[in-house]
C-alpha cells in the first residue's frame, strides 16, 4: 500500500483513540493522551526520515532540519509523558520541556534560513543562522525567567502563552516569506510543508493553551496532535501535485527575499525590548546585534550584486563580440560588417568622404577542400584571414570581415580610388606570398581574386548597390583568370583593371 493512502489510516485511529481518552477521562488520562501524541509523532518521524532519503542531495539538509525539529518536539512530549506519570494532574513538577520546544522553533527557523543551492549567499546564510540562534537563546531565557516567577506572579502564565504565540508567529511568517521567495519546485515543496506546519503549530497550541487556562476539560489536548498529523499527511505525498498551481512571480520572490532578513532583525530587537527592565546591557547589545547584522547582510548582498553586475557586463561584452565575430577567422562576420558598413556609408554620405568596398574570394577553394580535406580548408581560411588582417591593420579606415564561406569583404573609408586599389593589390600579393600549396591553383599556390567599387567612380543609391557592384567585379576577375583585382564598371565607362 502506498504511503499516501496508508497515512490517513494510521492517523485517524490514533486521533480517535486520543479523543476517546480525553472524553471519557479514565485514570491517567494525560499519560494516555501523551502516549497517543507520541505514537502520532513516531509515525510522523518515520515519514520525515523517509522524505530525507527521497529528497535531492542539495535539499537533504532542509528535510534533515525539519526532522531534527520534530525530534526536539518528540523529546518535549516524552518529558511531558514522564511528568504525567509522576503527577497525573498535569503540573510540571519533575521535568521541564521548555528547552526542547524552544529548540524545535530554532531548528524550524534554521531550516527557513538555509539556502540549499546558492554558495554565493553562504555568508549571509551564516549571518541569518547566527541571528536565529541568538533569538532562540533570548527567547528561552525570557521563558525561563517567567516560568521561575510563575508562582509569585500568576499573570506570568498568560505572558508565557503570549510569548510562545509570538515565537510561533515569527517562525510562520519567516517560513511563508521563504515559500514566496522559493525559486524551484523542489524547494517550494519543502517550504510549503514547513509553512503549513508552522501556521498549524501556531494556532493549534495557542488555542490549546488558552483552553487550558480557562477550562477544566481535557478535550483541548487533542489540539497537540493536530500539527503532527497534518505534517505527516503532507510528508506522505511524494510528488506534491498541489504545487503546480503555485508559480510565484519574480517580483514577489525578490520582495520576499529582501524582507526576510528584516524580519529576523526585527524579531531580535523586539526581544531586546522585553529585556530592558531585566538586563539593559543585554537589551542594548541585542539591538546593536540586530542592526549590525542587517547592515552586514546588506553589505554582503550589495557586494555580491556589484560583482554579479560586473560579471554580467563581461558576459554581455563577450556575447556581443561573439555575435559580431567569426569563430574561425576572428574577423567581423556578416552581421558585424553590415553594422560597420551602414555606419560608414552614412558618414560618407553626410561628409562626402570617399568610400571604397572590395569583395575577395579564394580561388578554387572548393577544389582545395576536395583535395586536402575540410580541416586543411579551415586552416587555409584562418591563414588567409590572418594575412589579410595583418596587412589591413597597417592602414587607417580599413574594416575587414568574412562575408561567408571563402569570401572576404574590405571596407575602406576615406581612401581615394588609387589608394584603395593599391591596398587591394597588397592584400592579393600578401596571400600569394603565403605559399600555401594548392596543386589546382592558379600558380600552384592559394591565391585570391578581388572586385572593388568606389563612391568616387560611380554614384550609388545605397550601400547594397555598391556592394553588388563590387561582387560583380569579383566575378569578372574570376572569369578573367583569377589572382587579380578588377574595378567595378562605372556608369558610362569600361571596367578598370
């Protein structure tokens, strides 16, 4: 039988047995009631241990902290059971479970502060954990002081009840904030269980304590079992389908994450005010610790955010470079070239400066690939690109790009036709001087052909027309025998060679 179906069949008889004990009030009614609570707790601990084993490795500490909190609660009820054997009327005369209840609240708070994945926030998690421990210690000290004076001041019992209510409310609010700020489904599953348990743990014991102070009935003791049965039913569900409807928006997650540390510091400051009349020095130190810890946490987070911002800028720069650069040749790719071409075309049009553009193509490159293989073809492209870039770097206003395949494009801003032509001849000669063996090449080596167009020799309506003219001149060079530079044909003139 699946655990999800088995859990209600175990909890229902145990709750019914406890209710029957409390209604009929047999001898040692409290002992029998606490025995039922411990039986319910034992099965809940079994389910919690099972959840630790089934959880993902990075979430295992979260479920382990919840298990530890339940064990602390179990230790408290063992003491209550032992005390009821000594005193059936229920007055704590032999054992005091206060420490274990406080320890349970501390462990629940630590579970809410723990971040299972992000190592970047490790230091802030340690700050939050230190605050939680300090809050638990101050809370326990205050409760112990009130318990010690309960006989002299009867109102202390109500003060203890309100104090436990305040601690429960703090844990519930903090767990809810973590649920709202959870990023992943597996993390939300844990914080949903923790939040449900924290709120039930707030209202059920609060109602129980008030009934105890105002009624002689034992029936309210049933409320002590409700939180453990409720969390057991949640723990018995393996896949948490009920979480699929909950998707916290990013704004809610960010707001919850920023409010959580404030809640910790505020809780510590409120406890400090409760110590003003008992220990002013301790109260002042607690307030300073609360403010300083919040400031320290904010400083750590700010430093982390600034570091993340710098890293994002570097990644953005790298992605932008990768989007505009060719991986093989490290030259501008087609997108990068068109961005530079549009900019230079507009500048040349406004300032009437000369602009020339050339298309280069490696001669018989398909034959080179077929003869030597594609790996050698890539090496050839990289070598030609490096040679072209080295020659072009010595000239100002020259932009070199890989247009695609074995084609390259050269943009020359501010260059008159004779200077542009001389540069293209240098580029052609530089490639031929590489002496890359190509048995099917023009002269037994790798060579390039080029077509060039200039705004000084013809009037072009736009950059695409000028680029098309250079491309046509390139094909003219190929038909004329390759390994040469051919000028685009100007209107009314013949092509210049």
